[in-house]
C-alpha cells in the first residue's frame, strides 16, 4: 500500500510496526508531536491497534528523505447492519512532526486511507477526535460529526428507575452495530483485569471502574464501554447486575447521538468535554444509525 501525496516532498506508505526501526521512528515522532517527556513503550502501538477483525488494522506514515514525518493508525472493527457484515476503521494515533506542519501531511494520509479502503470495500471511517483534528476532519476531509451524549446513573433505587426506559427495541433495522464480543476481547487483551463485564443469557455490558474525587470524596464510577442485549428486559437487568457485582456509586455512559441503544436510557445531555463522533461513508447504505459508545475508541 503506497501512494504519492499531493506534494513532491514526501510519500505515504503502510508502516511495518513489527520492524523495530519503524516502531522506534513512529514512537519518536509521537513524542515530538505531543512534546512528551518519554517515548511510548516498544510494541505498544502495534498491540494497541491489533484487533481480531475480519480485515487487518494498519498504520500509514508519511516519509520525507527516509524520515517518518507523520502517521495515522486505522483500527479495524467489524459491524453488522441488517445481518450483513461491514468493517469500520477507527482513525487514531494521529501525529505530524512539528518541523513539518503546514505540509498537509495529516490531510494527505487520511485521503490516501479513504482511497485505498474504498477500493478494498471497507465500510467507513470513524473517530472521536481531539480539538486540533476535529475541525480538519469535518471542514477539510468531508467527515460528518454527531454529538457525543452523556448520562450518569446514581446507585440509588429511585434514581435508577428515573433513568431506564421500561421498553426499548434491541436492534432496529437501520442500526449499525459493532461486534461487542470482538471489541471486548481487544480491550481485555490491552488492559487485562481492568476491563469488566456482566452477562445475562446472551446479553452483556462491559466497561471499567474509575476513581474520581470531588468535594473531598472519592467516587467509584463504572464507565460503560458497550452494551449488547437481545431482550428489552435485559437492559434493566444488566444495569442492576453491574451495581450488584461491582458496587459503583454511578454508572456513566458516553454515546454517539445516533446510537439506538440511547433510546433505552433517559436524561441524555451533550458531553461537556468531548467532541462528537465523526463518520465518513466509504461503502455503506445511507441513513443508518451509528451505534457507537465510548468503548469503541482507542482512548477508552
């Protein structure tokens, strides 16, 4: 996979992160791009993007005179829409060396990925971008942004009944649903025992516990990574199981505004500190509902 960028100064190619020299160069680039004190550990990026999807994850790099001056990783995840499988690619690990900004490195890498993946039959690209990259994705690269929504349920019976709908449809016809088992396995491989789940029959909810301090108190919050359910009554049961098994003070959810699972839960509001989920269609039907939660992104 290689391609000439729209400048004569650098080329764009697939990186072999299994090669120690390439891995080192990418880690040096990321350290410089984000002004970090230390480099990321050897092999971390390779392991972070390696999923068990039906298509491989990969990284594209921009090279100028042999040096890597920019990179973007594309993590593959399988999704299902009306019984058909599609592969979506999450854009992450975006970096451009400070000495090479202004050369459209980021834009050209994403455009190359769009070209290659569209030709290969991939479904779409998505991300949860930071403040720097979000305007570029939306204004220059043709991505559509959908608000990140947020809600938090307190572990008090009265509050729990206020936040959960009595009925919701498991998977509406236009819902693009991520393979939650595949995603859970990827996160479990990355973070081990910190990734937790509860199961009811063929349904489950997974996430992680975070400790947060406020007003001099420490709160344990279960951050939901994803939910899969087959019967409407299982939604309430999964929340009850998390409260019973892990005893958090709160359950917190961050979700794409289009997510059909949001219909099972009340009192959503726009997430105060996150940009929206972004989406770019490559080979998908139109007018779909994008069932993405926070666990689908690499920073979870």
